[in-house]
């Protein structure tokens, strides 16, 4: 069986959590992620909030969404992406999980702050978390870079510290 390439696995996982696992041949994990996505999505009314947000009805999106359920989504979504990436064909760079983890953290924080108004604009429960992913990934890559530099330094005896 041919292994899935990392880009293919991560793009399918972005489209729907669990699809990357199915492509990688991890059927049980894939079905579990699909079920989690479905349960969280239905209970949080996420699709309805997405629809309202894309139609510019930010207040309606904020009104319908169940934040208690939606708070689970960023971590499940980003972990499913990381898991699909990790097990797809190709080298796994050191500490490759760090940007995914920081992305999940920042999206969660963006969701928590989404009821607030910034610069006179309400971004709502969809757009602010999406926008929060950008600095989350950026900071995650920077921290990953720093950690790799720190952990790859050698001590005075020429051995890794």
C-alpha cells in the first residue's frame, strides 16, 4: 500500500478531520476523529455559525454558537492535522508538533475573545479564531526554531548538552 504524502494528508485533514488518518490507513483513528468532529460540530452549531459569518451576519453567528462545545474544536482539529502529517510518508522534522500546538492554543484564545469588539469591529466566533491561527503558527515556528537551536548546541566536550 502506498503511503500518503504529507501535503495530501494534511490538506485532507484540513478539509475534514479524520480524512488524513483514513488516507494513512489508520481507520479506527480516522473514524474516531470523524465522530468527534461530527459530535462537536452538531452540538456547537458550528456549521450554522460558519454560514452566518460568511454571509456577514456576525451577531447571528455569535448568538447561535454554543461556546462550551466549540471550545473543544481547535484542539481536535489541529491534533487531527498533526497526526495525519506525522504518519504520512516523509521525514518528520524535529519538534514538528510545536506549530500545531501553538496554532490550537491561539485559535482557542481567539474563540474566547471572539465576543469582544476590536477596533470597532466584531469578528465573531469564526473569523477571530481563524485570524488567530496566523500568529499562533508563526509563534509556534519561532519557538520550534529556538528550541532546535537550544537543544542542538554542544557543550565544551563536543557532546550534545
